[in-house]
């Protein structure tokens, strides 16, 4: 089941990242086109992605969201975004 919508627009929805999204996150971070701008030199395995989910995505220090675009069968996950160093107003 997809995560809760955080923000919805006409063509894009940002939603919470759930454990069933880890395969997508793993594929994306291991794609050289994605990894290079992240300055991450080494590919990661499924266990490392699981640890990332447990230690980073699930913590309270940042907001990690899945980017979904409207597709024929509903919102299709295409990537993720993180907001960090969120300062109180």
C-alpha cells in the first residue's frame, strides 16, 4: 500500500516512503546517473538500503518523500527527495 500523500499537485504527488519502496530506492541510488550527482561513489546493496530506511528515512531529523508522477494506472514512483536541516520558524 502506498504511503500517505504529503503534497499533491496536478501531475506530481509527494508521499511518505514505505518499506515496499526500498527496491525503487535501491535501483535509483545504484543508477550511475543518480549516484554521480549525489557524490556517492559506491553502489549499495539491499541491506544497506534497509539500514538507510531505518536510520535516515524513519528518523525525525529530515523529511524523506517519494516523488510520484501521474501515470495511466495512477501515481507512479520515480524518485525521492529529502528536506533536511529544517529550522523552526
